C-alpha cells in the first residue's frame, strides 16, 4: 500500500512539473495579490498590519482554488478515473495521494513564501514563524476540503465556479483559526489554542476528505 501511494505521488509530482501552468498560476496569483495590497490600502501601516493575516489567508485560499478544478478533471477526460475505480488499490488511497501532491506543489510553497511577504504587509516580526507554521498546518485542510468539491464536480464542464461555491463555506473555520494564530502571536499572547484547533481541522480533513471524495467519484459512476 505504501509503495502504491509513493508511486502515485511521484507520478503526480512529475505531471505537475511537466505541465507547470496550474502550479505557477497559483503561486503568481498569491504573489501578485500580496504585492498590490500595500498600494490598495495606502500608507497606513497599522491598518495594513491589522488586515495582513486575513489577506494572506484569503490569498492562500484563492491560490489553492485556482488549481483544484484540474485536480481530477484531467483524469476524467483521459479515462483514468475509470481505471482507478477498477484498480486493486483502494480509491481513497489514490485520491489522497493526488491531493497530497497538489498540496506539495501549491500549499507548501505558499507557506514557505508567506513570512517573506509578511514583511511587505507590516506583520510583526514575532508573528512571522507562527504565520509560516499556521499556513504549513492549515493549507492541507484547504486542499483536502477542495478535494471533495473536485470529486463532486469532476463530470461537469467548467465546474470551477461551482467547486468554489461548494468549498469556500467549508474553509471558513480554517481561515478563522489561521488568522487567530497570527494575531495572537503579533500581540504577544499564546496562540496554542487556535493552532491546536487548526491542527484538528487539518487532521479531520486528511481522514474524511479522501473517503468522501472516493464516495463522490463512485456516485458519479452510478
């Protein structure tokens, strides 16, 4: 089972490196959105610092959503999903590996870049590491929640808008606790509680989302 998981993960990473467009688009969108915010909000550093955590998390969510509609769509068009359903490997393991690969090429770079961009948004130095930690822990929840939406809309052409409508309400708790981690750290208070809740959401998403996505794929096949 581990060997199959690794093989699927390596395949997805190679495909992402070969195609590249979805990954680069998400990262560039994140960078552009963060870069223009200081100009949009003006020279008020206090306002920028107060809004910065929410801006970063919303940017991370939108950048993640950009590539989710293609997470399973290409396999649907090529008939790979039918092969996945007939495979001896559990479908839950396959979709888990695909979602993990998506996070490695989208969510992980965003988490690594966020502290550097936090300087542009006047985030307190004490909040830089908590920001990176929160994004590192919280962005898997965004991807795996999106996996459910991708599975539900896989048979729809141009289902990206519907996917966003389905996924965004489910990501609100992740955004709330992710922002809370940064704000508590910036104000010198303990951020252990929101970070623990954020971790819990990600762990639940890691377990529940592959099961729900696999059930949705089977349902689309009748």
